[in-house]
C-alpha cells in the first residue's frame, strides 16, 4: 500500500535528527512514535490543504521507516483515509509524523522523553 521508498519534509527530518542528537533515538523509531502520537490526537490529514513538499534527503525504504509497525501503520491509514490513493496515503503518513514530532522535538534527554510518552 505505501511505496517502498519514503521520505519526509526537510523540516521534519531536521527535527528528527535534532531529537536523535539529544536522546539517541534514531529518526525511524522517532517517526514511528510521532505517527502514532499524532493518530491518537485530533490531527487529521486534509489533502486539499496539503502544500508541503516532501523534500528531505533521508530516503529510506518502508521497512526501515516502519519496522514491525508496518502492517499496523498501513491498516490505521486505511481506516482513517479509506478513499485516498497510495501516493496520498504516503503524504498522510508524512503529515502525521510531522504533527507528532512537533510535540516531541524539544526533549533534551532520554529520561524526559520517556517520562512524557
């Protein structure tokens, strides 16, 4: 369902890298946490309002980005957005990661990060 190669916006990517520098959590793991944090919140992707370019340089395959959460992530996206095409679902995933990382990006150490999950 999701494409094999996936990337995020440059801004989101930099926030993930900054979080890794402070906590040691790799960008792919942080992206998984950010996605599910966003899905649990009130954020919903609106394709007609999306003008973000997915221009990040960190292009990874979906197995690396999603790991063991691959099937769950794809199922959640399908449940939330049953009418979206594959390319648009990919953008929905990226938008959820961007929304979720906004709440996580300011942690300065792993202890504070884990306390607030």
